[in-house]
C-alpha cells in the first residue's frame, strides 16, 4: 500500500511578529520543513547529576506541604533538607 502524500504549506520567508510565528508553528509540523534546517555544533556539559528516588505518597505530601509553607519548590526544599541531615549526621 502506497503512503498518501499530503500537501504542505510553504514556509514564510519571515514572520511579522512572534505571535504570527507561534500561530504558524502551532498549526504545522517542523518535520515537514527539515530541508530548511541546518546542523549547529553544541558544546554541552552536564554540570551535575540528578537521581530519581521512590518516595511514599504520604511522605511526598508532607514534604510538599512543608515546602509550600516555606515558599520554596519541592526540589529545593528536599535538597536542602537532605544536605542539612547529612551535615548533622557527620
């Protein structure tokens, strides 16, 4: 069975506004325009590692409540709590 080809709108030379560009890309798939892309070199260094750990649902809710009460995000709150705990245990 032969795949059906669909018609692709022409890519505008430029967009008048960011909103116009956003509207275009909301309605179009970038993979239809790969011939207009080019490779660019990227020098990426991962400065730190992150790990996923399992946490019981009741504990995560308590941690989230405490983080919210202090006005910080969960990640920042848990990271600081673990740092403090490891310092006090040393």
